[in-house]
């Protein structure tokens, strides 16, 4: 009878019996039942072996630091997220909800790259005919795209060695399994072992490998967390499947900036890059309306203009505070600051805050725009046309500077905005043409500056 073992889906640790809490990483309800592995000596501890060629010990200052050669994928927005293009021997992990466009984007990239290098598309979820049907629908010729429908790791490795591609897509890593392990495809052991072997193959042969990963219902990449540590770059697809716009965000990148985003529009001919994404996140009002404020946020190296909308309405004995795209706990803190330091009370009011376009804003530089939108909705008075704001608000009521404030202001001026309320430390030393800047140090000064504009 096969021995049963319980494996943690978070850290990969094992236990002989089921426990509510993993004894290794202390995560709750993460142990999954499976059959104990019977791997031989050749595969035992494979994941702990070096993933790249061993090099002699050298002094850091003597190592030649040459620029990494990059090859454009034919998708400008994807190149931006990758840091300029694909790198030889790099391993990229891309995850996202089902049907969001991962396979579509990669098929487009593979077809564009096939004109300048050998490519291989390995599909474990679809047949070759389904891939051909998608390519036909997208209008891709695919004359030089090699396709393999296979899920066995050993056959995939043999095909890569025989074809010798410079770019290879594995769609998806959760469907691949190795004969040397007994567990089913998608298990912690299979995902970890297959990813390690494919990464080792990419490093030794100089082939760029892209792994497509499934996500859990919470939105995290399925499988062991070591999967994200092994690879060089981790990309996430974001966006509502009911919307035509998609965001690709870099969570980890050894060859470029993290938190860089690429913006795509889903069309009948596949995903197309959006050159001016700020237009997506700005509402099209004929006239300024109360409760809206435009924020200049920073996504990686790209300044983006996003409209913040607030609605303040009379609530009951338990007023609600809801936010979409912004941190709800921070919203509660900002309302307390607005009351204590600016005298604007929302104690008996429902407060709803939304970031237009489905974008998620994590930086505190959105604080000032959120508070100005809330007070505008409460007073029923709209901010003037062409108004933008950004800045972090502290618990003492001070308005703190945001990083790279000059770039934010120049982006706003370029798009035709004429009035800005910003932290004093972000005030430009040299006037920006067409932009009037009001520098403030405290939240009450910002409120007064806005009232003066009205």
C-alpha cells in the first residue's frame, strides 16, 4: 500500500499526518494529502543543485560587468515590463486568472520572435490544432513557430535539446510532470522539480524560457513559493475579464525595474499595447463633477494619471467605508486625519472611494487626492478643470513629499493639466510651462488652497 504524506502548498514542507498549521512555515490549512515520493538518488535533492554553470571564485571589482543583450519581443508594452526585451538564458514566470490573455500574448510574442530566432511553443493544456485555431483567429502566420503538445518533462527536455530553440514557452508549468516522481501533475513536488529542471536547462543552453503559471482563488501563483525564487522574472496579469484592458505587472525582475507595468487592450486581433495609458484611467466628464480628483501615481518608471472618485452620502448608525483599488484601512485613517486636522467630519456618512479603470494603487502618494475628492463630494463642489494632486498625508496632518515629484508634474503638464496641489518639498525650482503649482505643508493648507481656487 502506498504511503500517504501531507505536503504544504506554501513552503513544500512535509508531515506524516494532517495538521491545521504547517510545522515548517506556520501557515494555516495548507497541507494537502498525496502519495510519498520514491525518487532515486539521481533525482533526490535535485532542486538544491546549482542552477547555473559553476564559476571560479573571483574578486567582485575584477568581474566584467557588461550590459546584458536584449531582444525585443515585438510587443512594446511587454518589453517595458521585461526591462527592454528578453535576455538569453532568462526564466520568466507569468501568472493570471483563467482567460485573461496569457496564452494569447505569448503566442503573439512567439510569432514575432520567430522571424529572428528559433522558437518553440510547448502546450500542455491545448492540442496543436487549438493553438493553430487561435493563431488563425489572431491573424498570425506562424510559418516559423514550432509547436509541441506534451506534458511529460523528459520528452519536453529532449525536444528542446533536439530543436535548440532560443525562446521557449511552457504553457503551463502546472500540467508538466516528471516520470521520476509519483505524484500527479500540479502537485508541489512536481511543480518544484519540473521548474528546477527547466531552469537548469535554460541556464546551460542559453535558451529563454517562459513558464505560464496558474493562480489560486486568492490571486497568488499556485504551487510552492520556491517557484518564484527560482525564476528570474515574475509577471502578473491584472484586470477584469469583463473589461477590454489588461495590466501586466513585474513583481520580480533580475534584469529590470520591479512594479513596472504594461497596459494592453484586448481586441479581436489579440492584445495591443496602449501607448497612452493615462487616457484609460481618466473619466470623460463634460464638466467637472464633485467628488473627483486626478492623481499622478508612479508605476515602476512610468507616471500615470488616475482619477480618484469619492462619494459621501448620509449613512445609518454604522456608516460604511468602502474602497476599490485603494487600501480600506488607510481610508479609515485618512478620514480621521481629515476630521482632526481639517475640521471636515464624515462620522455619520457613508464614504465610497474608487480608482477609475480598475487600477490598484498601493503608494501613499494617493492620500492627498483621496482627501480632496472626499471633501469635494461632501461639499458638493467640483475641483477646477485641469486639476491634479499627489502627496502622502501623515497622522499629524502633514503633507509629505512623493518620490520623483518633478516627473509627475511634467507628465501632468504634458497632458494639459494646469493646476496642481503638491507637497512643498515637491515644488519645482523652475516653473513648468502651463502648470500653476500650489505647494502645501499641511492638509488644512491643501483644503484652503482648493477653496481659494473655487
